[in-house]
């Protein structure tokens, strides 16, 4: 149903203290990340926790300028503004927290177990195959001391996309409707996600790392993988052994050397 995420209904359902209290609903936008980035440039005092959400994106983005596609009114497509003031190395904490909060909220709404694929995918396994049900896009700005002064976390979750309208992708796409067999309230899922995320961000601000909760959900660990960049030839082939506290992937190659990977695409071999 279109319009269920419009401002009045959202405001009535939201239970958070600050996350999402500044909320901008748009029926259509180019990309919620781009829109929020422009808002942050225009307004030096944009509140932390500002959310921009759209029912349709004409230029939804993944990493490396890849496209994020979703039919109008079927998905959750939003971006959240943060002022972490953390060391730059800790930037991935935001991806970790948003991934775990999304996974928990999806399971609460559907009963479906969500795994995470390093670095930024929400995954569901059925029919002997992994499917991508959502993705995250972190973009941040550093100050002169290498601190993360502002950051935008974009998240797309395929909620009620019918099977015939799923995007065609290398990793098969799915939606909660297709995997779970029934439509899900986007509003309930959204407000539950924001409540969980707010609690995690507050814990992180008092020093509690989200690393363990995130690491535990990573389907990538212990598996033979190939790591590549932007569709290039595999850079590293080996076994994904673990992650660093900052979220880098540790891959042991055939001669036993451990590579620390900060960015890239992982394929399970
Ligand atoms: C991601 O990138 O997975 C991050 C996606 C972030 C999207 C959100 S929506 C709200 C906010 N505003 C934006 O403009 N973006 C964020 P990446 O790992 O690069 O994966 C992109 C790839 O996923 C594409 O190249 C396709 O192969 C595939 N794909 C595209 N749309 C998909 C979908 N709806 N479901 C599953 N896979 C998809």
C-alpha cells in the first residue's frame, strides 16, 4: 500500500526518542542517500537521526555506482543521518548496527532467519540457495583529524516485491513476501528497525561494540571465498576466517597468508 509510510502514520507509530524524529517522506526521489547528503550540505545543524524515506527511487544506488532497483511502494528505501564523531576506522560500526537491527526486525516480523553477507548484504537461504533481500550503503565525511563527523546509512529492504517484479541480479534477489509467503507491514518493520537501531547506537556511543552481534550473523565465515573489486578478476582466493573489530574481512589464501580486506565483493566458492 502506497502512503502507509507518509509522515502522519509514521509519526504515530514511531517509538524512538531521536532516531527518525526528523522524518522526510517522499513519494519519489532520485536516491534517498543523495537527497539526505544535499540536506546535510544545506543545513549545518541537520539533526542526527534524520531519516529520508521514499516509495520510489529513480536512481537508487548500490556501492560503486551500481543500481538499486525496487518497484514503487513495495520496499523500504531510506537513509539515516548520523554525527558519530568516531575515529574513521570505526565507520563500519554503523553498517554493523543497521545490519543487525534490520535482521532482528525482519525476523521479528516474519520469523525468517536473516544472515549477513560481508560487507553489506541481508541474505535469506531457501531452496538450497542464498538470496539477497536487502543491502546497505554507508557514506561518510571525515574531518581533518580523521574523525567521522557525519555519515549516511542507506538501506534497502525488499519487503513486498512480487516474484515477477524482483530485479535480476548475479546473486538472486528475493523479498519477504516471496520468501515468507505473506505481505508484511512496511510501517511496523520500519519503526521496529529504528527502535532497535536507536538502542544499538546509544550502546555504541557508550563504548559497546556491535562487532560480536554482527560477526555472529556473517554467513561468509569459515567458507571458501573469492574477493574481487568492481567486477574485476578475483584479487584473493581463500577461506574467510574472521573479521577485525573494525569490520575488515580476514581471508587466508592457499599459501597460508592472511589478507585484511576493507572493501570488495565476496563470492562463495
Ligand atoms: C547494496 O549495494 O547492496 C546497497 C544497496 C543500498 C540501497 C539503499 S536504498 C536507500 C538508499 N538510497 C540509495 O540510493 N541506496 C540506498 P551493492 O552491494 O553494490 O549491490 C548492488 C547490486 O545488488 C546490484 O548491482 C544488483 O545486482 C543487485 N540489486 C539491485 N537491486 C536489488 C534488489 N532490490 N534486491 C536484491 N539485489 C538487488
